């Protein structure tokens, strides 16, 4: 088609798009190469701090990475979830695609897989992500994703535990009345 | 999150995503980015789609898969993207997210919800120097 080749991605991460375009247009590489190269740019550049190391710290202040790559010709998939300590998540995902019969590896065990594939373990925390986390802690851990637990997650940090049945009844009595 | 679709000179389609997830997530949480059909989906006979946004909500609707299936049924990328976003909005009217959809002819579109004129980046023969486009949300 007249519209091919093409590289397109969410958000104005133009260096990533340009790299993918260069791969398919000038270097005559495959689409899967282009996607890996393009997403890798954002992992290195920490696009909007929503990609790569040093962003979106979890409740413990740790940055973990999710990545996925899919070949539309073979319908083969490789993915990693909650990958710890490895910066090149999209490339690890591609190793899952190319060197396993699985589709997704997660967590610390995905890190062990990455090590076998020759990747290095590095600290994904940066001074900026630590500051984001400390600011969140200072703000009583607001906002957070907990519900139905005590202490009240809208006011306090954890650790939390499920609301006891007594608390449930109290809650109902308190909020469901005429 | 970056979610990307590429189609090479041979018409081969691929999709990829990379994300560090949600701020202050509960440790162990995984978003939509690594999930097939949620963060992205590709079918070499149809095209591909890729998403960004509130992954905890979006993953429940497999929007990338839905958009590709809509294109398989003959929808344009624009209509397919809108269908996928509207399906989520029907159940979660306050969710924020976006999708890009591309067919194997290189026609593309985006749709979004809860964002301000969602921007996406394109390089193609029509835009060899690259362009950032914006789409108003449904």
C-alpha cells in the first residue's frame, strides 16, 4: 500500500517513532526489529517517566517494568511483567518470544531469565523516583489502590489487612441508613 | 507507556509496548502493557492495535484485540478504534485511555477517552519526517 512502511506509536515520543521508521524504511529491517528498537529508545530516554527505569515507583519505591512484543505473521508473543532490575524490558520480551515457547514471564524469575540471556541487573531507582516515592509517603500514601482494608487507606499508609466482619457491619450501619 | 505498531516493506506487522506501570501501584501489580490483546495485538492479515491508559480497567476489555477484530469485519481503523474505546466507556465512564489502530494498507487512526486531544506520533511515506497528530476524545 501507499501507506507502507509505517511506524506509529502512542504519545509524542518522536525519537522512538523516528528510530522505528529508520529501521523499516532506511535499514530495511523487519517490523519486529523496528518495534524493539523504537520502544528501546523510550526505555533509555525514560519517556514522560512512564517508560523505563526511574519512573512510577510502587508502594515500596521500586520501579518494575512491563513489556510485550508480538509478531503478526507468526502470532508469536513474548512478554515480561513486573520485571525487576533490568532496564531493557522490550528486548527481554523479545528473548521470551525468540527463545522460549512461553508467552509471558514475570517478576524476579523473569529477571533470572534475562540474566541467562545476557542482560545485566541494574538498579532501576533514581533520585527522582525516590523523591516521588518519598513525597507520596509524606502525603499519607495518597492516592493508592487499596479498598476494603484497615487502617483506612484514604487516610493512612499500610500495612493493611482486610476489614474484619465487625468492621463491615459497623461500616454498613454507619453508611446505610435513613 | 509507549505502544507501537510497525509495518515493514514486506507488509509484516508487529506491535510492542513498554511501560513502568502505574504510580504507587501495589507491589506485584501488572498493567495491560504485557497482556496479549490488551496493550497490543497484531494479525498479519488484518493489522494491529495498541493501547495506553488506565491499564487496570482497559485490560478487562481486550481493546487491542477488539479493534483488530473490528477491522477484520471490515471496519476502518477509525471506527475500530472508536468501538474499542466506546466499549470501555460504556462501563467505566471516567476511565482515561487511548488506542491506535492500523490496517495492513497502512491506514491508521486513534481514539481516546478522558484525555485532552490525545497525541500520537507517525512516520509513513506521507509523513517521512514524522508528524505528531492529535485526536479529540469520544
